[in-house]
C-alpha cells in the first residue's frame, strides 16, 4: 500500500512539472494586424490573456489569435484554472521600435566621442541594424552598429540621428 502511495506522489510531481514547462510559440514582434500564438499543450481548464494593447475574441482556443490595437511592450499569458496567475508568459514588442541616443551634448575639437542607440524597453524589438547620420559630416566617423564614434575638427553645431 505504501508503494502505491509513493508512486501516486511521484506521478503528481511529474504532472506538475509538465504543467510548469509550458511554452508559447508565436512572433516576438507584432506590427499590425492579427497574429496567432500556440501553447505547447492546452488541456481542459487552460485559458489565454494578453495586455491591453492587444485584443482577442476567444480565450479558450488553441491557437490564440490577437489583433494589434496599440504599441509598445506587450505580453501573452497562459493560465491554468482560475488561480489568476499565469503559468507562462510570452513578451512581445508591438509596433515601431523605440530608441533614444545617449552621448555628450558638447565636446572639444579633435576629441573622440561616442553616441549610443538605446532601446526604451528590455523587450525584443526586432532591431537588426542601425543607420547613423551626423550632419555636417565629422572629420572622423566610425559606425559600430548600436554606437558610433566621431571626431569634429571645427567648432560647429552638429546633428546626430539614428534609424533602427
């Protein structure tokens, strides 16, 4: 009798570990339109949710379809039962990437300065490259991808811009 109880306890641990190993597949970046997300398993009692910048019509079907209605960081949630706590979350970026430039607002002539493109969120925005421009053209310019270094040989007002 004790062996059977032990076996049932192990089975319970196995089932709970399988439930916690859920994953959500689907796009990390949502521009506009409708996208589908699929749970690795979707037994009875599971349901979906999402942040307010996404809308959906059914939370009890797999795959789960969402429509973009905002921008910025967002999340897709998978719940089990009525606990109110998601068992897994998929973070997404919605819309155009959002970045800002950090670096000095002034410098000395013939001194190397660095400017950096920084994402406004830790979510994956899908940025695959940067296009830098400094006007008027500096005497030295190096494009390092998410940063540039430059030297200016004369006193002037320069404009630094980046496109992700």
